[in-house]
């Protein structure tokens, strides 16, 4: 499929959003194998180099040769801002688009995407027509999944990975040390030299469950609640169309997300403004895909 738009038309960009743990990375890869596309990361912590396990970066093997931009490129100690993201992302999107490919921006950092789309300096709205896809899941499904994912991350070496960058005098308000998991493990890493095995296990459990951290623990879903509210605010803006479906079960989320997203992108690329009525599928999973036009 030819993604190149005629000169009189805006170039097209797909922006894939959703809370932590909703399967955005996997969905973006599925879509990038169906369309000639490259992926631009918009996750605040995944832009930094290092902490591949803790930040849950998609591995080289899982990328299947599909180019990813802004993934593990920034100095981990840098004070990387939304303005920095806008500058780098704009260049990446323009590069992908001018080569006749579809830019797919994916990540959980809603503030970065809002800054990119709304920043007058980069004239994003005047340059691009956007298809926004929002992947959402109920908190009950997300909580179960995130608990399992944190267990997997710990078993893969997350604690050792964070230990390598541990500094008792570190500033947790800058760079990659803001990643969920790093501040939470601070108490454990400070006390582990003076703790026996049983106490170490207790400290790790506290970090995971948020027993003393105040941030909801490593597996907390507070960010998902904030994004959910933010996306619903945006869905009421003029010229933004919405489509949604819900059902229960994680396997259903991934399968249905893929089908709905691919269908939405096909319509988007063809420039067809007709929408298929999804009413009557009110029991379709905890997955919500929403398409918007700017």
C-alpha cells in the first residue's frame, strides 16, 4: 500500500496510545508488519539508554527488523523535556513520511503526545492528518496483568539492573531514575547490605506492592486512571470521532485490538470518512480503540 499523500493532502500519522500494560508495543509491531511503517517511541522512560528490563523496552529480537526511533537514544542522566521530545519526534516523523512510509507514534506518555500535536512551533496540525488509536483495559484486567509482568521483570533481573545504577545521592527527579521501579527499590538497595535473606525478600515485596513507597508500588496503575480521564476529555473535542468496544479477557484485548486498529488505519489511509457503526457490540472486551481525526 502506497502511504505517500499527494502534495495537496496532509501526510498521515498514526498515534497509538494507552495505559501501561495494555499491549501497545505488541500492537504497534503487529500493525507495522501489515503496513509499510516505522515506529516512533513516545514513552518518557524508554527514550533513555539503559534499564531495558525496568522500562520494558521491546527487544531487538522482538522488533523483527522494523526500525524504531527515540528508543534508548537519550543520555540516561539528561533532563529530557517535552520540548526535546517534540523536536526529535518531529524530525523522525518527517523522515519516515518523506520516505513514503507510515509513522506510528506509540507510547504511554500522554503529555508528550499532547505537546507534539498542540505545539505551534512544529505546526503538527497543519502538516499531518492523524489517526489516534487508544488501547484501554479495565483496572481489574490491568492489575492482574501488571502483577504478572512485574514478577517476570524481577525474574529477568530487574533488581540487579537497578542495582547497577544505584547511587544513594542520586536525584530521582531527572533522567531514567524517574522510571517506575527505581525509586521504589531505593530502600531495599540502601538496606540490603545489612539485611538477611528473609528481610531482603520483605523489602522487595514492599517495593513491588508499594508498602512504603507511596507511589502505588512497581505494579501500580495510577497512571492508567489519569490517562483514562485525559482521553475522555479529548474525545469531546470538536472534529474528534470516537469508536469503542469492550469485553473481558487479555487474549481478547490483543486479538480484537489488532483487527479494529488495522481496519481503522485502512479507512484512514484511504481517506474514507465513513465509519462502521460499532453499536450493538457493547459487551466486547475491556479493550477500547478510539479513532480521532484532527
